[in-house]
C-alpha cells in the first residue's frame, strides 16, 4: 500500500456563511462570548429608550452621543490596556484633568504654540504612567494603591495649575475647539470613508486567511469574508447616511475610532501586543517564555496615562475650557466601567481595543436616554452600576464555562 502523507490531504475551508455561523455557535457554547453580550445589551438599551422617547434614535441625538463618547472612550481605551495585563488604574480621571489644565495654562496664559501645549499635556500623562510603572516593578506596590494615590496627587496638581480662578477658557476660534465642536465630514467624504474602511477590513481578512491556509490551518472561506465585508460596508454607509441627516460624522469621533483601530493593531499585530496578552494570562509563564515582564508593565501604564491625557485634551476642547470638574466627578468610574462593560476582563489577558468603543457607547446611551427622560442623575448611577455588575457576572460565567470546556 502507498503511504498517505498528511501534506497530501487537502485543507477544507469553512462552507461559506453556514460554516461561519456554526463556528460562531461553537464558540458561544465554549464560553467565548466575545462582544455578543454588550452588543445585545446596547440594542436592548436603545430599544427601551426609543420606546420611552422617540427622540433618542434621532440623527441629532446620535450625533451628540458620538461626539460625547470621544473623550471618555479615549480614556477607557487606556484602561483596557492596563486591564489586559491584569492591573488597574484608578487615576485616569485625575491625569486627564491635570493634562487639560496644563494645556490651558501653556496655550492661553503662557501663549505657547498649540502643538507644544498639546505635547506638554501628553508628556505629563506619560510621566505619570512611567512613575506608576516604576513604583510597581521596582517596589511591588499594588497598582490599586499606586493609582489611588495618583488620583489624589494629580488632582492636587490640577488644582494648583489652574490657580485661584479654577477655570481657563480656550479661544473659540482655536482649531482645538473647532475640531471638537464644529468639524464634521462632508457627506461624500463620510461615504467614501465607509467604503474604504470596509475594503480595508476585507483585505486584512483575506490576507489572514491566506496566511492560515499556507500554514495548513483552518481558515474562513472567501465567501464568508465577502459576506462580512458587504455587511460591514452596508452598516457603515447606513450609519453615515443617517448621521448626515443632522450635522454628520464628527471628526473628533473619527479621531477616537482611529485610536481604537491603532491600539487594536498594536495589540494584535505586534510582538508587544502578544506579550501584553501573555503577561495578563500568566505572569510566570510569560517570564519563563523570555518576555520582559517589567518592561511590559511599564509600557502598559505609560500608554494608559498617555491616552488619559489625550482624553483630557479632547474633553477640554469639547467644553472650550479647562476647569476643576474636567476629569473629576464620574470620569474615573465611567472610563473603567466602559472598559469592563465593553468586554475587557478584570482578570487580565482577555479583551480587545474595541471594548472601549462598545463600552462607552453603552455608557453614553444610558446617560443620554435618562437625560431625555428628565430623570435625576442618581438614576443614571444606579443603572450604570447594574450594567457594570452584569458585565462582570457575564465575564465570570464565561471564564468558568471555558475552564469547564477545557477540562472536558
């Protein structure tokens, strides 16, 4: 008999959309819920508020919702990175407020060029993150304690920088304020961007499928990729059309989306990103694999605080002022809640950059819906807390399900 080699056996790809759906169902049964719970929750939230107030899903309100999501979403994006390594940063709101104060003082009072003022504000956030990373890796102080101290310390720095007035207005004619309040894409540009984005998604999926096929690994069929690409393109075009019924697609929101995509590429396409997931999954295993664990902690804290600084700049630009409330109040809670609600695990090692996007949309949807219903802010805190608890419960259950499936 002739010997049969494994290389002679053809690799059978998924049978189109049906195979993709079957694989999706299998992942759900194995506890890999992904973004399904938050997407379902977002749809339910939107449905309830639309029934209670038909203004909720109006194009004008959705434009406002997207613009309000940019600042908190950027801060939440940094929180996702820290959660992936199994740590926490409780000071992102204070860092954002401090950075906004530095921006306002250097730009308005010291008359620095706006670019230098922005760089100084981001540098302050970077310095805060590096300080956290140094204290954590050098002395082993828990991140909870370090960042709680930072919450108080950097809030004090913010108040000191702002001075006795406690508030500094940004010029309305500055491009920072124009960028955050008035800059929207023309309709044709938003449609073109939707098509280009969908095409880029399809191209990356095809490239990945080719690499997996070349390595004799299971890969989705081109039919399945085409269906997903067409669906994404239709969704983006429909969203752009609906937002264009009002002011259109805000450039600041697009900037936030660009940050999400960039961080996602950094986490999924680079050695650094793979090391982040490895450290979050098991520190000891990552150390034995030769990963510089201390350097990963240092870089994760630095990136988190830098993104918090960028979020503070966006918040000040949106408000056209930096004051004592910038980054204060519920900024910390909303940013951390958005990251967790979006799917980033508190246990480390699981989540994506898109968790910040999905989570902040849920947070802002709840806030906007309750505001339209003229309900007190206390109700918003209660509802947000309930949603956060449900997200953590789903995460715990999915982890338990995956562990049970692994033992089986």
